[in-house]
């Protein structure tokens, strides 16, 4: 998705020299990134074709599922072994299920919710709380180094999402 957060992440990646192919259901959001140098795709499947990694930034588990496993989704275009990096902030249990489904189809999965919002994405100073296999998280950290100054593997799939929930609860209490 190339919405507010996905657009900020995409802009930073393009501006720092990362080749990027983008897809969103809203053509205007795609255009904002192609004006910066990203390549447009007609579907998530097309965006995933030939990609080393696919980065998702969406706002609900059902949308993540549709983008990855639905018609013209990532799974239709991505090669076996492709790394899926989900930067959405969604339910940890849904993330675990999505990661298991991805693995069954031959893909790798890292959940990587963020803290810092659009301003920190623009300066490459996001904090990422990541879950997944150690080697997959290490690869995700390399890919996301242009947008994040603090990346920590929290454990297996879903651990990043769990940490994000805890972080939000603490922030919400005012501590």
C-alpha cells in the first residue's frame, strides 16, 4: 500500500537509491511514488514478480491476506523464497497464521511494525520491532536500513506485532 505510511516508506526508499516497484488500489498514490522514481505495477502480483523482497504497509489482517493470497496477489507473482516484510500493525495471531501460510507456499515472512510515523520514515529513523526467523529478519534489516535507525528482532513470527501492542499500551498509559 502506498498510503500515508507506505508512501512515506516508499519515498524514503526511492530517495536513498532502492529500486522500488509499487502497487496500490488508488492510482493517485502510485503516481506520487512514480514521480519520485518508483516503477508502477498493475497488481500486487506484478509488483512481486522478480522482487527479492515485498514490503507491505496495510491496515488490517484481511487486507494483508488479500494483498498476499488473493487474486493477483503477491503469491501469484513472487518466486519461491521471496521475503515478505509486513510493516502493518495488525493482530499477532493473524500474523502468525499469515506467516505459516506464506511458509507453506514457499515464502519467508517477517512482521516489522514500526514506531515513529511519517516524520521518522522521511529521515530514516523509524524503530522497527520484528518477528521471524533470524536470517530472514537480518535480511529485512538490511533492506529496511534506509528507513530505520533502530531494528530489533523480538522473536518468531508475530513477536514484532506483540511488541508493538505492548509499546502502544505503555504509550497509552502516559509512562
